[in-house]
């Protein structure tokens, strides 16, 4: 192999490695980070980070918010959708059981940056009226039971009332101990839910889904 070809491959591999490390760094920093912070964390110059950010931005994998901080881009959602069907398929049996136990819409929600995104939704089969909660629905992690459950490290469940939709009540529990996944399982209904009864059912469903994904 010619020396210049070898050098090109080494340089390309190094650039790819740095780009992937930057992408991982941004993903692991929910509040975003500046170019300077990224350069310091990666141990490279700001010019290197600027070049990497330019390329990642062109592919919508990284974006810069209004404050100039680096955050994950929507292009990652396209890649994630390839994995989401696998997550949804693993979760559906537990969600169906939960929806029929509680007579409420059940869902699996994952964190996408600072937002919560529903990737699997199951409506109860035995009720005429229920909350229409669509796959792909988004809301801030800080709002609603599903988002706050993702943010919580505690066992148990989280309750919400009318935060995302007037008259809607939710209970959610975090999916624990699945590497690389920040998610919760929840139910949402048009009437108040009895938390002492429904909460343990939601936690049990989250535990079942954790086992399915582990």
C-alpha cells in the first residue's frame, strides 16, 4: 500500500473516531455543551471540533441551539426509528396487558434530548372512551408523568394531572437498568387513576419490559 494511501486511511479513521466521540459526548450531556467545552473534553483544538460539528450538522446529527450549545439533531431520530420498532415489539405484550388491566391507554416513552417521545402506544380494548395518545407525541421531559419518571432515579411511580392535556391523568414508572435507554412506561386516562392500585401495575409492566430488553 502506498504511504500516502495509508496516511489517508489513518487520518480518516481518526476523524471518524473523533466525530463519534463528539456525538457520544453531546448525547451524554442533556444540557448541551459549547465548542470550547467539547474541545477540552475531547482533548483537541477548537478548530477540530468546528470541523466535526460542521460535518455532523450537515447530516442533522448535531445542532446548535440559540445559545450556541451543541445538542443532538433530528437526524438521530431517523436512525433511532430503525431501533424503535425493536423496542416497541418487545414492549407491546406488556403494554397490552397493562392497558386492559387499567382500562387506560398505555405507552412506552423514551428520552430524545430534553423531550419525551412516545414510541409505542396501546389503547384498551374494553372501553369506549380513552385518551388518544399517538406514537411520536412529544413533550418536555419536565412535564407529565412519563417525562418525570424518566428523569427520576427512584423506584415507584410518578403521577400527573392535566399537565399535557386538560382532563387527562397519568401514572408512569421508569424502565430501569437497560444500558443506553432512558425510558418509562405509563398509562393515561380521562378520569383520575387510583395510584395505590394502578401504580404497582405500571411498575410491574416496566419491570417486564426491562427484562424483555435486557
